[in-house]
């Protein structure tokens, strides 16, 4: 009897390679935007680098457009408490919201403190989510308010300010991450805290947890 079927030439055993997959990670994300942020996250979770390895399941709850950060954080805290009681399978709870300029969101510091104390992650954009979108296309280091951010975004993606053409953005996610990290480092070096760290976006932290290979 030949050992051809059980051993390689040279006497090394044949071993069937078993494909390995990263454990699925489930995120529940609360957004203040009704369209742009949810559409962006929905496109993100369908990217091959995220979806094919079954590494993330993003569920999005919107805050009905005008919900302030404090309310979003309260919703996330309640959801986390319910998941713990019911032994749910949600690994991380996130809130995605803006600082807003020229007038900051009310209760901003309180919301961020409550999130930190209750295990809620936050991805805060300053002045608004449009800054995160701008960083997909170019560096941006000058202070800007909401209207400035929307104007620059429209110029770059030719949008009408409603919804999102995800096909433009998804190939550029890693560029946005790199630029957002550089902005964070700049503000840290200059000792500029929230809410004065304009422009900035913590979206790169959310991306890192669902797409660890982003640069």
C-alpha cells in the first residue's frame, strides 16, 4: 500500500488547510443624521474588506434628524443596558454626531462624559460630518463652520447636500482615515481640546474597529 494519499514526498504529513475567519463583531451605531451618515455606514458595511471576512455587522439607529448628542447617548446607554440584561450579541455601541459651528450643540460636554462613563464609543466630527467627507478627497486644516463644510463638500463631490454617492467615497476611506489621524495629532501637539479642535473627525476610530487594516 502506498502512503501517497496520506503523506507528501519527503515524509511530511498532508494537512487539510482550514479557512479561518475573524470573529463577527456587531456594532450598534446611533446617528443624528437621517440620510448622509446612515447611507455612508450602509455602504461601508457592504465593502469587501469589511463584509467578506464577516468581521462586522453595523446596525444604524437615526435620531430623527435633529436629535442632540445628549439624546443619542441616552439612547445608546439604554440599548447597552438592555443588551446586557438580555445577553445580547452587540459588541460595541457608538454615537456619531457633530460639534456644530458657529453654535455648538447644547450639552455637548455632558453627552461625551456620559458616553465615556457608560462604555459608549463616540465618533464626533467638528464642525460636522461633511468635514469627514471632505477628508476623503483632500487635506483640510483651516477652521470652518457648517456652511463652509457643506460648500466645500458640494464642490468636491458635486452633491446637492442630500444623500450620498457612496461609489465616490468608499475607494477613498483609507485616505480619509490618514488625514483625520493627522488632524488629531496636530490638535494634540498644539494642546487644542474639544470643541476647539476644528477641523477634526473621530470617524477614523469607528473605521479602525471595523476595518483594522485601514491606514
